[in-house]
RNA sequence: GGGCGAUUAGCUCAGUUGGUAGAGCAACACAUUUACACUGUGAAGGUCACAGGUUCGAGUCCUGUAUCGCCCACCA
């Protein structure tokens, strides 16, 4: 059990022979003679410390102890129901594969915090879980299936496709859990959640229904970001702009048309309904208000000349062909000027034109692809002598983050969350937002941070946050994919067009939205209802994470609307700390603030710590495509999870990027060994003495040493509280190595060699006290080596020895573990 | 176009009430059966990007410049 993880992987290069690894007693460099002169060093104290051997044992013992569950800690008397609560939710990793070294950073910092607070006697809860990551996961599986079987999701059908995705997600989940556990994360697995499981689905439906009833969720036709590759809508935040070369064409629609326009997309011009010029542009003033009926490349179009401030006078000809159906800007202009919307491109990025149009592919009997149509239109313009200019420009083009498809703006009917629409909030604990008063979701997001209830670290991200909120538009929450929470809306057949894709003018009666489906609710004509095909944006469900994981809405009394006393929700919400990456500040952090504020009238957490990005040694961002992601398990096997954790803690200030340097990690492996050897020295040098809490015969010198030491550990305590893990860990490191080992231990050799018995006694007591304290204070950072050392200090035996004939760890009393000890400062 | 951040030793980075510049790694010299070679000691290494300003005093505060990075945005 303890060493099945290192069966000779490529990264596993220890100086010991594999054959001797199972037995610490054989772990001696020179086979003939023992290297230690002292005859009575206990076997578990042999050197060097071997994390690959010790860590899996410590992890197993920590996990089986159940101490990560605050209820167990209450049961054991380590904390009580009166004690303050401290809770963190693990940002759920996507089930799209495996964790990389960036995840390790977040997990480490959270674990430091939770272990620290647990040792301080709080009811500490850290909740694990994973995220279904809708589009990301589906497109990953789609890609795999397409590659291996040459099939699309439509070939498989919705049910079969979902089965395949579930299978992949399960496998991915299991890998991720193994990885997280190997880092020594003390999560309460009994409360594990998944963003797409049944309990979370209930939370999603409940919030959806509430928002729907409050008029905050609405269905509307708008220009959406359509990803032709993924065949779905995506939100503004999921777009990545890329610079590409493009050609800018300048031309007139026809010989009689008075104004030349410029565009990079001539094929969309068959959908133009206006030409816009700047209101103060004298060149075109005389034409404003006139309408021209034209024949453009086989399509009849009607173009009105309008004046609008959105037009830049000095760009191109200063005139813009307005295509309301296929451009965001143009759409908004069309609303201002009441222009008709003509859709000429479909979901597959093909032209919607009549069969006699030159842009119609007569062989395939379908509209041409937009790229082909573009060439065709340019060709036509040339033939007609309308093309005036053709120039190369660099264009910033929107692409889908997940699939890489080029975004095609299309008018579609989608579900939206209105962020500026006023509603009455029944109950609010958010400062600046009063119970029973009107507010907006945007205001909730603003006030929660601006009133100081939520602190963002580092502070300068406040500005980024507010800037985003100020420019926030309604949130498009529907996705045309299959993997995710299906929209809890049903249409009665015959009365409505249930496809959300098409703009339908049919009357929309008999729309049913509720937590329970018509069948579950027992509607008499339940079988006549058909559920909306679309699923929800993955961030809709992860936005509920802090409270959906704590039993909402089941922990709410249906009659009073109050949170039930003693429930997880009442005990652990709001959570205390969120540690995550700044890249999901908008996606996730802001959405959690929105959702929690709306559903509970609460903040989701009081502190947000945004960690930097872990880069590779060259400074490149870790990514799967570059293959430089790195596996935290591999590093842990090689150097120890403690070493990796110490690296994370010490090399990363909040919000600043760090580079993963194996050399440094190796240095922290040495540090674990240093702790180990300090303990060996102290235990052998103080053989005749025992730890004595009430000892008071300190020499003057040792009193000073004690005071210095305590000052440093008090500072460490303060810095962990303030989430300054880099400062706290550095102090532990510096004190242990440079002060204790290099100065005090060396000095102690003289003390022990001398004949001042009083000084010897005092020093021995000091050292025994100090190694206990260091072990405790270092535990949140390096839980494994410290747990192992603690075992030696308290029982005289190593953990390995203690569980050798006890695989169920029945002989280990959880309360005796270091993890359960009281923080002394 | 707007916003945010960074610039400190060869490398990677710390350094918040403004008070004599720090760590790890690398490199150099020395020590060598020592708790630990996964070691110790010592020395070396910086005009804290640049230019101004405030101050008795600025890596730290203010203004501007340069370079790099990130985020947002509707130049067709």
C-alpha cells in the first residue's frame, strides 16, 4: 500500500537501490558497517529522510483519521460546536483530464490555511469537488471520438453521447482525486460534490426558477457569439481575440450608389440594410435619410443611409455598411434606427441566399461557405468594376476559447440573466443592499466588494473587478450543447416552437418553468410537454458552489425561508477564504458573488486570494498543447509533496507569477531532510532528558533564545492569518535552518561537551521544546515529514513502524496525530 | 483605444506605517568521517529601469519616460 506508486517511473531517480526501499534498516550506503557511531539510534531515525516511503503512510493515516471532517473533530473533543467556523471551498477542477502544477499551488495554499485553522481549534471545513465544465469536457470527448471513430455527436445521439462523456468524466475525476490526495490535501471527502450531480442540479433548478419568476431570466433574440465549430453559443468572456491578416475591400454596392464602403467581409453585405456615416460628416450629409433599393451580387437589398456616432469619420471611407444580423455593433445601430434584420449566414457558417444567387452552391444544393462566398463576391465586384481598393490589414478576430472556431455573430433566441433589471430582494446581509428594497444583480456585485465585505488580494484587482462590472451586459446562459444542466423549461407541444435556435414568431403560451418537471409535478397533460433542448453555461452551476455544496436548498426551511439551525449551511456559510486564479475572476468569482447575493442575500466568502500563474522554467504558461504542464504527483514522488508544497508557499507572493524551478524544489527536499536530522541530533544529544512543559530553570541565554523563537513563530502565525504564506514559510525555513541548525545546534555541542550541568539541562529542555514547536508550526506547510517526526517525538516510533502490522490503522489514535494538535501561538 | 501590473545580485524572486539593501539557486575560496555531503564556514556580487519632485532621509510616496507582460474594448 505504501509504495505502489513508484514502480520505476521515469522521474524516479533516488540514490537508493529500489530493492532496499521497503526496508529502512537496509537503507545504508555502505553495506559493511553502520555509518553511525552511536549504537542506540533507533532504526526509524536512520538517514536520510525518504519522502517517497514516508509520505504515502502519513497521507493514509491522515485520511483514515477522519480529522478533515469537523464533525469528527467535535466528536474527539478537538473542537466544539461553540468554536468559530472556518470554511473554504476547493475551486472544483474541470473533469477534462488531469491536474497540472498550477492546481497544486491553489491546493497547497488552501491546505496551509485549513490545517492552520483546524489546529487553532476552529471547526474547519474544506470541501472538495469537481466541475463538469460543460463545453470544455464535451468538446474534449467529441474530439477523441471524432479522431478514433470518425463520428460526430449527432451520429451518436444525445443519450449515447452523454454516456460517453460521463464515462470520461468519471475517469478524469478519479485521476484528479488521486492527484489531490497525493499532495496531502486535508479535504473532507465525505462532503465531496460535483457541479452536475443530483443535489447540485436541484440547486440549479431552484435558482433558475426563482430568477425566472423574478423576471431576471428571460428569453430573447439577440446577436450571440456563435461558435460554428462547437455548434453553440458562448459568452463574451469565452472569446479570445487573435490577430490575423485580412484584406480590407473598398467598393460601392452598385454604380448608382453614392457612397463607397470598406469591409473585410464582403459576403455579409448581402444582409446589409443600411449605410451609416458620422452625423458631422459633411461629405455624406445630403444622402442621410434616403433609401436605395439595390441588386447586390444576386440579392435584392434595401439600404437606408443613416447617421450614427458609432461611425469613425477617418476610418476607410468614413461610411459603414450595416449588417444587423452579423455584427454586434451593427445590431445595436439597427436597434437605434429601427432597421430590419436580415440573416444571411446560418449556424454552419453557410450563406442563406436564394437558389439563383451566385453565392448558392448548386452542386451541393446549399448556400456556400462564407469563406467561398467572400471570394465570389469579390470576383463579382471586380467584374462589375465596383471594387476600388484592396489592402492588407491586421484584424483582431474573435475565436472560441475552447474550440478555436472563429466566432460568427448570429441573431438567435437565447436565455439571459438581466444584470441591470431592478428586483426586490427579500433578505439581504450585504451592506448597502437593504432587505425588502429594490436592487439589481449588478449592484449586489458592486456593493459586496465596495462596502468592504469581500476583500480581494492583491488589492489592485479591485480596480479590475469594478471595471468589469461597470461594463457588464446581460449574461447569456444558454448553450446548445448536451453536457450540462438542461434548462428547466418545458413547452407544451403545439403551442410553441421548442427549438431555441430559430427565431420564431409563433405565440409562446404554455411555457412551464419549475424545479420539478411536468411529469414529476404530476401535471395531468405532462406527456405533452417537451423540455428546452439547451443546457446552461457551466458557470451558472459553479456560481452556486459555496452554498450548493453546503446543502442548499435542502437546508432551508420551506415554510419560514430560514436556514435550518445546525445545518452545514448555517454553520459554514459564508465561507472564509477563496483561493483561485485571477483568470477566473469574472467567470467565477464575480458570478459566485452574484448568485450568492441573489439566492441567499449573503456574500459567498469574505476574502478572495488571487494567486499568480505557475509558469515553466522558461517563463511560459503551462498548457497541455505545449506539453509543459507537469504532474504534481510526479514531482511529489521525486522530491516529496512536502518539498513541492514548500516551494509553492515560499516562491509565490499573492498575485505574482512564479516559475517552477526543479532545483528549488530539490532544495526543499533537502529542507525536509534537515528537519529530520535536527530531530535525530536533538533526540540523541538529549537522551537522558524528556520534554517538560512546566520546566522553569532556563539559563539567561536560553530565555533569550526562547523569546526570539516565540517572536518568530508569532509572526508566522500572523502572516498565515493574513494569507502571506510566502513570508510565513520563509520565516519557518530561515529559523529552522539558519538559526536553529546552524547556530543553536552548533552552540549546543559545546554546551553538552562542557560541565555546566545547569546549562546542559536548560539547553536540553530548550531543544526538546523547540523541535516540538517547529514541528507544529511547520506542519501546515510540510504535513508529512512533520507528522512522521511527531510520531517519533511522542511515541519513539515512526509512522511506518506503527502501521506495519496494522493496515487499518486501528492502533493509531487520531487525537495523538500532529494534525490534531493545538497551535501554540 | 482604455485599464492594470512588472522593472532590485549572474538567474528566479522577497522587501506596506519612508530610516544602514535580503533569500534561494548558480559561481568562488576553505573545511571533511560531522545530526545532516540532501553538510558547514567565509568572501564576492546591487547608482533597487531612467528623469524629475516631496522629505532631514525614498527600493518604498508623487509626476513623467522607456521596455516587458496581462486584461478589457464595436475601428468596419
